[in-house]
């Protein structure tokens, strides 16, 4: 039975799993679960992931969710995955875990939170709170600074590696989520982080052509969202809402 | 050179690492880093963990932070750690990773966030925002419900296990953090979750006497904090601040 990957390409964690599978030549079936239509709450999907989030996989009897757990599982369970994605050396592996764990409450909380509260919530008629918007942008800026000055201090990839790991893939897909912001906010937030921008290009090259292929849907949505945000006069600038 | 564990027993992730080391008879030196005094920002400590958070370990040349990464590293690197803490079976190990990953943006964000914004911030003269307090309590309540109805659905320990894993230890220390709330808030929030309360007792028994020993400082602090909160008239009830 072929591996099933339940994913929404608008979700950063979903994209990291899809790019990983494609880059490593893993045979899989992509099951589209459209989050903005609430498909993650259907009884069929909740039988796979009772938390109602994407991505999730079904591999034989195993149903698994949380993208980092999925990336680790696939790195170990699928023969032929190159070892740089999830190194066997205990100290190198520990560093990958450290980056992945740091991600959740820092870069993901900041980037995912800012995109949700400043873009997806207003565009979809949900309420957003100024204090939460300010807090998430602060978390994002601190996280980008740590990404630039700690994780990318010593090398081309995170933690001083010369080749990408699953942590690079996960965090790069998260930074790409910022493409949904207005062009002005995107440049205001990202421009100071030269190493981060270079690193995204390095991940793109290392996973070509799949990085662009899987992100295509994000860029299509970016266009539609930016048009919608223009109709919310003055609301296409995060700062203007604070 | 003996393993160094840099920790503050008021931090849930620190406690999980300390209890794990003690329960597994790991030889280590505890280096106290007092977060409320800002010791995590000292140049000496930032040379170990540039993120300025606890816990962190130093094992020979390896400097490692993020408690889940530390627990996984110690489970693999230290001979004699019982396999139930971090199972070798790929599907069981994947489940442990899934629970650990889920923890960050759900139970930890809810419990840690609520304790910080409702107790530690006001007691230490920092500003707290009602919207953020409401948001963190909502995240906590949803997380406790998932803990009760998903992770504890099928067994004594998380994910249907008969013996505890590092995920049980990490999440149990987080729930214990709620002891810092007022007695009234603690009971209001925890009382509906019978399985969660029973599971905490099971972890306490499985790691005796170290669970109580390491939590002793939390209970001492609870007394002082509750006395301080009474002097903030009407502020010892989370609801009253919303």
C-alpha cells in the first residue's frame, strides 16, 4: 500500500513533507486537505489526525501527524534517504533536534502567527487582536535574528552544516510563508536578514525543482490575497493595524 | 568530564531533564541558572545556550539546548537507559516524536503562557495583556482536552503505552507548572480532566522519589507567589483579569 501524505500546500509544514518526499524519490499519494475550507475537521480526516491539522501520513497501519515527527520517521523508515537529512552521528542528530524543537515556539509561532492574524484572519472574516499581532511580530523578528546570528553563524546550512537537514527544510518553508504578507511588510521584515535570504536560495537549489513546484500554490494564493487586502483599505500594512 | 545540566527547577523543561537523569542513575552536575534573576543572559551561560533559555547540557564538547533534544540525546548516548523512555521500534518512536512536537504549540504554549502572563509577569512588575491571557487560557483548555481524549484515550501513559516515555515526563512537568496558579484557578482548570490527574500520579509513582524531590522548589515558590498575589487584590483569579 503506497504511503499517503495528507497535505495542504498553503501550510508550511505540509510543504516541507511534500518537498522531502519528492526530493528523495519516495513513492506517495498526495491527499489534498483544504484547511481554509475546514476539510481537516471531517470525520474521515480526524480518524487519521484527531488534532485536525495538516500534514499527516498513513503508512500501512501507522497514522502519524506533526511534520517533524513525519520527517524523522520517513528519514529512518524509507531506504535510500541521504544521511545528511537526519544524521546518524549522535551530536549532529542532537543539533537537528535542537533546531526543530526551537522552531515551534519561535520562528513558527512568529511567522505562522503573523500571517494568520494579519492576513488569513481578516481575509476570511475572523477577528484579530492588535496585542496579539504586536506580540507575534516581535516573536518573528527575534526569531529571524536568532536564525541569522545563531543557526546560520557558521555555515551554509543551519547549525554549521555543509548540506541541508530536515531542520533546514522545515524552517525554510516557514520563512516562505511570509510571502503571503503585503510586499511592503515582506521587505520590511526580511530585508535585514541577508544570511536568511541566501540560505533560502541554497535550500531552493538543493531541492530543485521541487521547492518551486510545491511553493507554486503559495504564490498563486499570494496574488489573490494581496488583491483582497487592497480592498481592505489601509489594512495591507501590518504596522497600520497596531 | 561529568555531564553538566544547567537548569532552573521553576522551569518545567528543566525539571523533566533533572528527573530523567536522576531516575536513570545518570551521573551529572546540576548548574543552577535562576531565570527570574536573569542568569540565563550572562555571557558565561550564553556561551552554552545563545538563546538564553533553560535547560542546557554540556557533555564533553557538545553544548545542547531544548529539553526534548536533550532527553532524546541522553536516551541514546547514555548506556543503560530503559528503552521505554525512547523506544527503538520506528512506529513507537514516531508516536513519541509526535507527542513531543505537539506539546510545544499546544500544552506548553497554553500552560507556560498562562502561568507567565497571569502570575509571573504581574508578580515581577511586567505588563500583561487581557487578550493574550484569554488566548493562552483557551489554548490550555483545548490542549488539556486533547491530552485527556486523544493522548490518554487508550492507556495508562501517552499514546497508549503501558510504560512512560520522555513525552510523558515532559508533558507531566508542564501540567505541574499550573500549581503556580491560585488554588481556585488550578481546580477550575484541572478538575474536569480525571485521566490527566490520574496520569500525573502514575508518572509521579513511576519516577519516585525524584518527581517530588525535583518539584519541591515549585511548591515552595507556589506558597510565596500565592501570598504575593493575595496582596494584588482581586488579581489572584485569572478570570477577574479578562
